[in-house]
């Protein structure tokens, strides 16, 4: 079996979906090699550069297809599937199918959906993007041979939106890189280096999320941080690229007089993520509706306390180990911040039980689930041809 992995919609590695694709590819390639299968990636030059080290075979699409609109058209028209078939692929894996899906495909397809948060968060995206979801993506997804969700919450959203039984959607959860995200001694040099690099002199609470409003909920988080009284002892570190909300976040920081207690780190490269988590007092995941919430799992793998919204997939991801909050309630977020920062029992439980909780959730398990889904898609295609 030859699996083509489409890279459109993965933000050239600079988003959660980008991390997902970079993480699964080496494990998927290893699993395929063990079974005599092959992997080929399909994308523009910039797409492929983000994952170049993980695949020896690639189909390079013209640079003119790099813009989101052109890329979406390329997928919907079936051109990417045609390119995959021309490369000898037996199945096309769409790892960002909630962004790039096919209305027509010359090969069987496996569509991975990360979230449909737009359906839960008012004004998460503009009217054009909402129309694209409702009238294009939700029409294209049922054309896939196998639908995959990264969490039970996303599976349930797909079931409701597409009006299909939840049993028709396979859940293949995200994983964690257990070699990188593991407990680290507080005195480790890598932790002091990352603190110095990002000028984090005080203990800090870390929120790894792009600056997007309202979905990532930064304004309520800032209000909760101010209300909690923690700003006298802790820095709130916001790590993420600007997706249009940097201005209103800056204004809110000024309004709450938190300028000396909030650090905006911008986009953080992969190499800094694990040491930042390890150096933090707690990791925060307070978005309004997360399809998974990978930093929560990464933090637990390192034994670091987690503050998590009680919505979306986060209760699946963190289980009984997070300090949960209602992301719509500032006081609830404030209490969770205090608990994760100062409650010895919460902190001890994360340190003692978090690594064990994460230990069975490596990316190799995700790759196994995706490889199985690709085999099912191929079998369905063979059955139709028989």
C-alpha cells in the first residue's frame, strides 16, 4: 500500500495542525516501512520543507497553489488526489480535512478532522470562512472513504453536523512525543536557558495558543489572572503567533495594569516548547472549545499542573488530573489558576500521575490508528471494484 499524505492546510508547520503532521509523519513512515508500505507527501515547496526530514518521496505542487484560497480549490477539485494517483498512491490521507477536503477524488481518501469549534464559538471566524465550512467542507467530508476525528468531542460534532451515526467516525487521538516531553529536574540547564531566552525571571504560567479572539479566550484569562492575585508572584506568558488579536490583548493588559506581569513571547519554535513547559508553574488551556488541546497532554507528560476548560475535548485529554474551569466564567478561571499554582495536592498529583497518564499516548499509537484507517479505505475501494 502506498499512502499519499497531503500537506495543504497545515500552515507550514506553524500551528497545532502543523505540529500534528510533523509529529505523525516519522511514526507513520516507520509503521509503513515495517509492513512493506510506502509514504509520499504531496504539497507545495513550503509545505514540504516543513516536513522534509521525514519522507524521502514527495510530489511538489506549484508555488502558485500556496495561498489558502488556491489551495482549497486545488483540493476540492480533486487535483491533489489526481497528483497522488499519478504518484502511484493507493490512498490519500488528508490530515487537515476540516480545512482541506475533496469533493472529488481519484483514489480512496481518509479525512482527519481536528475540530468544528466554529459551530460552538460565536464569531470565531468571519462570515466567509463560516460559509466555507458550512457549504463546502461539510459537503466534502462525507465523500471520504473513512472519517477520522482526533477526539470523542470532535466525533460527536461530526455526527451531529453530518447527521451520521457516531460509529461511522473513527477516533484516533493525538499523541505526545514521550522522548521530548518527560519530567525534568528543576535545576536542568535547558530550563534556565529558556527562561533567560524569553526573559522570564519570575515563576510563570504558560498559555500556548495563537492570539485569536474570541476562541482562545485571552481576554477572560487576563481578567481572571488579575482577579486571582497571582500577578504579584507570577508572570503570565502568552506564547503564540498573532492571528488578529494582539491589539485587543495589548489593550486589555493596559486596562488591567498588568504590563509588568504579562509576557508576550510570540511564536515559539518547537525546540523551546518542552523546556518552556518544564520551566512553568502550570500550563493553561482555557480556549472556549478545543478539538484536543495537545499542550495539556504534553504538560502532564512532564508532570506539570494543567488548568483546562471543561468544554470540548480537554476533559478527555487531561482526565482527572487538571484543574478545570468554565471558560466563560472569569471567577471560575481565577479559581483554577489559584488551584494549579498553589494547591500542593493538585501539583503533587500532576507530578506523580501525569507522566503515567501520558505514557500510553505516544504518536506511534496515532500512526497505528491512521495506518489502520488507510487500510480500511483501500479495502472499501477494492470491495467496490470487485
